[in-house]
C-alpha cells in the first residue's frame, strides 16, 4: 500500500481486501528509499494524497512511484488506485494530469458505464486535479470533472474515494481539509452530515467494486 505517512487509512477498501485474505505492507510516499521490493507482492493499492503529481518539490517521489506503477503494470501485478492514486496511474501510463476545471469535494454522483459494478453513488470526492486516461485504458465512469473510473489490463483506478469512512472524514474535515471546504463553499458539519447519511450505502458499493476487481484479477499471481 502506497500512501502519505499522515493519511494511510485504506478504509472500506482495505477492510474488503483483508476480508479476502490480503495483508498490507505500508509504504510512505515521503520515503521511497524505504519501500520493499515489488517482488513477492500480489497487489498494489495506491491511496489518495494532498499532493499534485506536477509539483516541483516532489518530483523525485513522483518519479519513484511512476517507476513502481510501470513495473507492476507491465508485470501484470494488479493495481488499485484511488484519487491521487488514479492520477498517478494516468501520469505513469501515458495519460495526463492537470488542474480540474470543476473540482469536486463532498458527496457526488457519477455516470457509470458499468452500473452493476460501479454504482452511480453518491461517492465521496475530494480532488482539485483531474486526469486524461492513458490511451489503452477504458473509462468506466465519469463526471463533469473528468474520468471517475478507468481500467487497463489489471490496473484499475477511481477518482472518487470508495474507501472513505466516517472516521476518515472526521479527520479530513477537522484538519487538512478545512481550507479545501472553504474554497468550495462547504462546512465540516455539512460534509459530516452527508457522510453519516451516505456512508452505509457507499460501504456496500465499495465492497462490490473490490469483489469485482478481485474476480477480474484472479489469484494466479
């Protein structure tokens, strides 16, 4: 699992992978020199981040994650990317990441080409960047902001946050996310109210995606 040190909670997605017998090795984006070798790992989970892939100050960290994604994708090791993780997938495999014309924060619906797997939501969103999918990927969901779910081989990624649970949102709305909420005209109280209303259904929908992903990438790894 690749994540930032201060925000390494994989929430509902992690719970569902563990339900299927997976255990995670936590690798922090701030310290790629400490990452374990890819060999021997059956799955790569890329979590979200406050970072943007095009920030100059993190170019070395981004390059290390790009190399990992390219190696795993070429080796057909399944990758599941979320938010910044989806942007990293796009950036690493021939797509493009840019500032979103329509940033999304809070609970939003998506338009799904595969509604029996990827529900229309509402899903928790928290991003000010968007991406153009890699050329050999299929778009499975989208919104006015851009692609919301993409698939290429054994690599799958969502711009929305299927992992988001109530404790995660309580942390985001009370610390790092307050300025983001102000930018889009939301309050922590409003987001938490929506979270309590939606999180039970989103958990079920998140389980559905993980189950499908594991059927898509069976355990011959």
